C-alpha cells in the first residue's frame, strides 16, 4: 500500500533519526510559497471551538451563519508569530534537504490546489533511475556505534536497494510466531546468542526474496566472524562491495554511553551532541542497559577480535573513516559503489 508522511522531519536531527530507523521515502516533496503569501493565509484561519473544524476567511468560509458567529481566531497565528516560525522553518529546511538527494522535488504551492495536486501526483508516480552500475550486494562492517544502520538506510533510500539488518530480521521472525520464530524465542528469553545455523536460515529466506534479487541489498549485523562469513558465502550470497567503517575506540564509547531516553516522551538525547533543554528533563533521563560502558566495551572488543579474519576473507575491502559527518561518510561509500572497484584503498 505504501505511506505518506507529513510534519516530520522538522530538523536535520529528526531526518537522521528517521533514516537510522530504516524509514526511507522514495519521493520527497517540498511545497514552497513566498512568506508574504503564507502569512496572509495564516492570518485568515478561523476555528470552530465546537468541533475543531478549521475555516478560512477567504478560501473556505462557512455558509451557515450560526457557525460563522462562533468562529474564533486560533492562538499563535499573528503576523509576528507566523514570521518567527517561518524563520525557524527556513533555517531547518536548508539542513534537511541534503538528506534526500536525487528524490527531492520542490513544487510551488502558490497556485490552485488542483495544479499542486497533479504536479505532486505526477512526481510520485515517476520511477528513479539508480546510479549503481550493477545490482548492489553491499556488506557494511564495523563495531557497534560505527554508523552502519544509518549508512544502510541512506544507501537503501538513494539506490532503492533493500536494507537487511540481521538483528531486525531475528526480531521480526520472533514476532511472526512462525516455526523459525519458535526456535529463536528461547535464546531471546535467556539473552543468549542465536546459533549461526538459525541466523543463516533467516538470512537466506530474506535475501532470496524477489525484491532483494531484483533491487539488490545492503546487509549489516552479519557476518560478525569468519564462520558466519563462510556460511554466507556457501549460501551463495557473497557481497560485491564490502565496507569497513573505522571509528576510534573512544569515539564509539562517547557515541553510545552518553545516549539517553526521556521515559515520559520517548525523545532521545545525547548528553554531548543533543543535551536535554531543561534540568527537569535531564533528571528523568534513562540509559538503555546495552549502552553501559561495560557492555559497549565487550561488543567493541568482540568485533576487533574477529575483524582481521573478516577483512582477509573478503576481497577488495574498502576502508572508510566513520568518525566524521554521516553525509561525508556516505559520499565515500557511494564513491566505492559507483566507481570501478579498487584493489585496496583507504578513504
């Protein structure tokens, strides 16, 4: 069926969070109009306090005199307040737009609604051509906190490939109450590692589906060691691009151990990069059990114990410095997809 999302993201941080969660739109439309037009439109709004219905003094005035008499001016629509919100919007939108290259279209909304609608409809019915010169089968490797999930989401969004996260697949299998889900359940309940043979069955099932065969895929979270890499290879799903995201040990610790969640709103914060706006919020923030320094260090150590064998197993590994802006990292990864395959490079 598909979906349409409105009202979010309002900031670059929200755009990054959405992409990290794997929400990748195929088309992004920005409706644009001069500020003077938007202010005029806003000033004409009226609200019916009886049912919350919104009307407009110029474009949508009710014919019922009783309704007319009870309409009120909504709060926050004065010229000064509207101009302030528009300034904030313009500041944020210029930072959001680079998050959606190649799939973005700006449509003037200062024209009849029916014209705006048909321009938008024509655009969403269009198909984007991929820049990839082959069917991508991409593997992203790196320690926990290196940004694999976000880069996979960006690749899936731009190239229309399937984002395959091993951890998500196992959770989906568990929630489906299927036979394989019942095999997985005891391991989840006892917080134990799911056996490799079960994981590879789940992966084979997903990578064999038509969308992965037709569009390609980007895999992260598996393989984590040489045995898993061998299982993936023997199953016939050898990647044709392998990227290792290198992030310093201290940077990973900083990224993960300072993450917090507000239990009252679900809002996510980072004590350094996105601190809570008030002390009241800061006092109630909670840390995810997996983000403690002890557990993060165990995950990092586990990755680096196996990484050298993984690097040697795959041919033509591309190394990327993951300790920089996410979109700079993405540009380096993208160059490794579009350009001829290098032998051994460090980006």
